[in-house]
C-alpha cells in the first residue's frame, strides 16, 4: 500500500497534502490514480528531495511528527518502499 490508512484518511479530509517516499526507482507517474482505504488519490507532482531539505512545514503537511535527524524518520537508509 502506498499510503497507510491514517495518511489516506488525512488526504481525504484535506489535512495531508504531501507525502514522502524513499524508492530505489520511481514507481508512479504524475497523473497516476490509485485506490486507498479512504478513496482515490491522484498524483499531482513528483519531486526528488534530500532528507536535509525537508522543512518542519513539509513534515506538518505530511503529518510526520518531526523531521529532526534524531527521529530517524528520514534518515533510515534501510527503509525503502
């Protein structure tokens, strides 16, 4: 599943409008539509970013508690979707 249930529900509610994924290769394209537990989601934009460039505002928009390096949220190189 591309989006965990709580993220899909946040997207449907409009409280989440950004998501981050670490992939070894791109698996979706702009305009792709997929089904989540909360309904359909369309991909409007894809950008490659570095973990260091993710701001606290970005983390808030993605419903990630923190983007501090100590959290391990973005720093775990073993986490590949």
